[in-house]
C-alpha cells in the first residue's frame, strides 16, 4: 500500500523525478544524471495528477499545489518545510526571516540546512528563500534553476521580466 512509484516530467528547466505512494507525493527533484534514473513503475494516478499540476505551474496557470505531500524528517525539518509553504507565490524571504518565522533568529543555520534537505522541490518552495543580502544562495537544483523559478513566478505575479 505504501509502495513508492516513480515517474518523470521534462520541465522547461530539466527533468523532474517524481515519487509517491497512492496517498502522497514524497519526492520531486531535478535529475541531471542517468545514475539518478529509475524505471517508472506502477499505475499511480497521484503521480499523473502531480505532473498535471507541475505543467500548470510551468504554464503560469497554477500558483499553489493541491497534491497531498509527505516527507519524512525531524520535527524541526517538518516545521521548516511547513513554513516554506507559507511563502507567497512570486515572493522571497531571507534565511534570517525564515528563522524568525520559526520563532528563533539563532536557528538560521539549522533552518538553512533543513531547507536544503527538502525533497519536494517547487511544490514545497525552498527556491523562494534567498540570502539576507538579497543574493541567490544555495539550491540543490542549481542556482540557475532557482533564478529561473523566481523570475518565472515574479513575471506571472507582477508582470516583471527580471528579478535578479
């Protein structure tokens, strides 16, 4: 029942590996190497729904996701990932602001580390967290993808062509 199935979606910024059970999605990550590829498996309608929502996002027709998600982590990591879901489409916050939202400005490094361990990119928008100086820092999918995602969202939300 909790078997994880996989599918792939060729997004405008690279192939996404999508993993999930019949109840939830637990992975959306960019793959840049054949070593990360596993054979698509099973007939899982939730994976198809996730791909459809991602297509809508990339086409500028979706600003938030309805798909059920779950990722295993510590209580703190789960709290960070939940807070990421509160960052509005087309907006960014700093790692310091993230730490403050979590209730402790001193947890900035732990918050940044947990942000980096997010396994459900785009849907859990870790790309919306930037450096306190306004610079793009840290993104498992590569800074060029982070820049693309932020500019994509900004253009849709505000009609602005470039952000960084």
